[in-house]
């Protein structure tokens, strides 16, 4: 027997999902030529930092193009300087002969000067492009990450557009966690609206567990967003949980949270107040609980279950504070049956009274 007292209950929503990288992309070549060197990190599983050079393509053709572009730019600068001098001299001659008149554009060689300026700008652009192509022979990592798979190796000839490797970022790991429409009512999730930014620090905490060998490893993350639409088949909405630095070394020595790992998740929900929490086994036939009234008679009581999990029921209606709930597994808890409350090892036990029951006390 137990006297009921209301309290609070922290809801945890169960879900599961597969670990994914926040960013995954193909490393594409923007230059053509033979690969002359690769980084020791350029292998499946290798780590790299942002800006690390992963491969280098033979740069000699591109170096030659840069030299040619510099020479062309020098010629264009010389032609512009000569044209500026000619234009200035033509203006001086015109003003000496026609002091009160504005010179025509052709007289002061304005079209020729504009052409020389355009030639210089074009030569400068070709030099910039040649230097950019030369820079592209050194293929650098766009972010800190890891090699998922590589498609090329040293000595191989590649062309522009070739996929060199598949890479992913290691700054965050993400897990898509499905929740039903009913479960979404028990989580304090900030909605995303157009033109507004969600404060991720106020989003629900997520506890993730995965099995590595014989060990169960736990990680903590946070829900960062909800996807924009329900799955039309399952009627579930996917939340995206994020874990910071999943490959960073932890003081407790736990292994990294690897991409592709399957995890069980518990998402922190709302705190239910003024509710009764009881073990699920006392909800008899999933229909009622048994209350012992002040006359030590059994009363079946329907209850309003607000929340339930594998072990507990959270009841929001149908019970009152101070009532006695029968915890003894009686074989036949009939309505109105009188019981005797005795103590065994300091615990109150309800046992069937030795008196006779009348017919209306039978369970129907």
C-alpha cells in the first residue's frame, strides 16, 4: 500500500538514428595534369585541417602561362604609356593652335587611349586568371575534415571536373531523430520562422548512446532544428541533433562518435507538474488502478494517463493526494472487497479479509 503524493516528472522522449556528417562533399579538380604529390593524410580515414594541401598537380604548364601573361601585361602597359604621352602632346599642340576651342576626341587620341587602357585591363585579367589556374594545381582542404574515400593517387592524370575524393567535415556530427505528432507536444522546441534566427543554446538536450564492442558509450548533444515537413508515410517529424567535435579526444577516453554509427537517443522534454508517478505494473489490465478507501475496501479507479514509458505511468487525473493505492498483487481485486492491511518487514501489505463477500462484490 502507498499513499499517493503529487510531484513533478521530467519527460524524456525516445528516438534513434544514424550519425551523419554535417557537411559532406566531393573534392573536385579545377585543373588538368598529372598528380605529382599527395599528402600523407590523403587516404581513407585520414584527418586534415582547413587549408592543408592534399594533392598537387604538375604546375609547369600553368607557370609558363603566368610568364606569358606577365609579358603580355608589360607590353600593354608600355603601349598605354606611349598612348598617354601621344595624347598629352596632341592636346598641347591643339591648344597652341586653337586656344579657345575644345579639341575633338580623335585629335587628342581619346579612342586610342581608351583602347590602350582596355588592353591593359584585359592583360591584367589574363594574368590573374593564369595565377588562379596555377594556384588550383595545389588542391587545399576547404574545411577541417576527414577522407571518406579517395579516387586518385600519385602519377595519375586528371582533368578539370574529376572527383578526387569524398570528404566530410568533423566539426559537428548530426543525427536525424524522428518524433510522432503526439510526442512533439511534450518537447519545448523553438520554431523556425522566416527571417528569424533560432538560439541553439536554448534548444533541448539530447543524450545519445551507442555500443562500441562491449561498452556502451554516451554522448550529449543538442537539438538544433526541426526539418520543415512531416514524413507523409510515417507522420513523423525529424529533429536534427548536433554533437560538437565528435572526433576530438575526450578526458574519459571514450571513442569517437563515428559517421554511420547507430545511436539510441533520449531528448529532454517538458517538466510535468502536479502529477502522480507509478510503476506501470499497477495499472491493471490497462484499465484501472486499485484504491483502498478509508473503510479498507477496494475501489477500482479509472485514471488519466498523461505520459508513459517502459516502466512508469504519469497520471494527471483520477487520483487524489493522500489516497492509498493497493500495490499488493491480489488474485481477485473485486470492487468493494474488504481487505486487511498488515505489515511485513516494515511494508504495508493488503490481504483479503477473512469475512465473506456478497455477490455484488464479484468482479464483472
